[in-house]
């Protein structure tokens, strides 16, 4: 892939573009650009027993919301053959190399290894459901590989180097020699990339599909212009952890790639309408959100009463909020999903890689059905898509279901 033009981009834009490009040439350019950056080394013994235990080593904002790492790669791999015990040991050592090279934190490297229904078919287990279309108006592609590695860091060079180390393209990462890889076991690989953080979406104003008539707010962390990931709207890591069975201590992951019609979102709707469709009509009417969510603290301000009144609000105002609908799937007031989404410009268009962790895939399906709001469309005057949250602006392009085993089973597990 052709590398981005350094002279035409700011440093941050250039580094994001290198992550999107990938490969050893992009890594070399990234290391040159970040030559003065020192990334702390790690210790495999300090890595927690749960792969998805990231929250304790991510930073927080002024309201104690967890702040995600800035740069992400989802590396989907298809195996050339069934892995052997020797392959398991080799893969385990390759992963330990990354843990030795990088501190387990957003300043170092965080990663998970998840396995698909296709992989578990290889080893004779059928405990993970296949992804499916969840609405009548979507026709996504489905993950058809065997495993997916999620790499995340505040430093672009860390995610690029870790990726190349796993596939045998580099001999050293952050000063640590790479002695093992699974290069010979990989039949094909596919990568999804992205970023999240205040100001990063605004830097993509020149991306096709991003309107320049109404700029994305410079403090917005997501393309749709508002903050997300509030503490009270996120499930805890304990809540999403599998409690029993062969993969107790692990979790399930769903990844959904969405393209976003930002032209329609920004050029058709006013700020009032955007807030009403993303949160609720009450949020817009009472000015609860602000320009990009700065008035919200550790909560999205959805009270139990407002959630209970979702159907009535849809009938009364002719519009219903995305967050308001999804919150109906909570159990005893507690969210079911732990989301770790990030923006993307893969395929040169704005989008979102929606990544959620939950104890069972069925819990994601329940939340997705609540967010789709088919029942609301049938009972009220809103349409199945129009004014039904943000459905009309999103297109589901890809889905995948994964099981993330606990740390000690992460290298080609056998139930």
C-alpha cells in the first residue's frame, strides 16, 4: 500500500494514516516519526488472568469515565491447517514476547485474541453462535476467519509492530527480540483499523463522505459529534465475564462494522434533532448535552423514568433516541454490554467499528433488538428507520462473533 504524504498531513493525521496503511514500510515510517517516543517495557507475569481486563490500566477523564486507547487494529486471521500442540506453545510464546516488549497499559500495548465459530468447528465445539443479519434492512458480510487479534495503544508504532511481529515480518519489537511467530500457520489475513479521542474525527474533515459545510466539533471523540462510553452506561468487566464452563474467566465479543451517512446527519438535521435522535427528545429540549456532550458527566443522563417512557415519547414527539431505546435492554438497571468502539476511515469512508463485550452473544442481540426498535415502530407513529434513533444514518457492512478465552487458554484453545 502507498504510504501517506508526510508533507500534506499534520503529525497526528500522518500517524493515523500509517496505522491504516499497515505493513513494514508503514512501521518503519512510524518509528522514524516517533523516534523520540519511549514506550515502557512489560512483564508477562503482570498481565491479568482475563484478556479483557483493560479498565484498570486505561486512563480516566475528569468524571471517572474510562478513556480508550487512541489507536486500534483488528487483525483477522484464517489458518492454513488445524493447529497442533506445538503451534499452541509457539503462539503462546509469541504473545508473551509482546507482553515483554510492552507494558500492559494504554501507554504500552493492550490486546485480546478471540476465536470464531469457524475455529471452534475445527476443534469440535459448538458453543458460539454464528453471526446473522439482525434486521430486515441489513445485508452484512460475516467474519469467515478463525481468529481476531485486537491491538490497542496510544502509540501507533506499538500496534503496527505487534501486528508485524505476530506474522513474522520483524525481528525486534521495542528492543525485544522476536523469536516466535505463526507466519507459517496463516493462510490469509485481513485488517480493520481505527482511532478514538477528542479532535481525531475533526482531522478527517477531508475524508470522502465527511461534510465540510458543518465541521465536526474539534473536541468530539466520535464522527457523529458526541461523547460516548459513559461509566453508568457501560457494563463492568465482571458483568461481561463468563462464570462457568470450559471458558470461565473469558468473555464473548461482537464486532460490527458500520458506515455512517455523515452528510445526511449534519446537513439534514439541526443540533436539536441530532441530540433528540442520539439521546432523547428531553435531552434536546432541556439542553442536557451541550455541543459535543461536555454537559454530561459519568452518565448519559437517561433516568429510569425516561427509559420507561420510551414508547410514550416516540408517540408524543414522533422521534425516539438511540440511547433511550438501547437502555430498555438493561437488567435491574444495569447495562449488559461493555463497548470499546472506535472510528474508522477504512475503505476511505467514515464509519465505526462497534466492538462490544458481553457474557453471551444473546445479550448483544437483545440490546441490538432494543436499539432497532421494531416494537416502537409498530406501536407508534415513527418509521421503522426514519426518526427511529440513528438507524437511517447507519449501514451494517460486516459482523463477527468471537469468544475471548481467559489468558491461560488464549493460544488456540481446545475446550
